[in-house]
């Protein structure tokens, strides 16, 4: 059984629900974001729900593949 989430909050990771620390969501330039300086695990990107893709950023922990799937 899958758990339904609301992906309207751009400050929350769609994988774990924690704060994603996205600079763009905080009103800063993309160059200020943590994601510009890390390698993002392709498996983490593949786990982003279709309804959140292109709308909500994942957090650094999930991006590195360190988080458990929710």
C-alpha cells in the first residue's frame, strides 16, 4: 500500500519529507544551492514520484542515497 503525500511544499523532500534546503525554494539563486556541488545518486532521482518531478527538490541526504525509502 503506497502512502499519499502532498508535494505542494517546495521546501520538503518528496522522498523523506524532511527539509530539502533548496536555495531556489528559499528565493536564492540556483548557484547558491547545495545540489550544485554534489553528485546526486541516479537511484534517488528514479525514486521521485511522478507527481513531484520537476516541482520539488530532494534533500542532500536522499540525493546521496543515504536515506531509507519512505
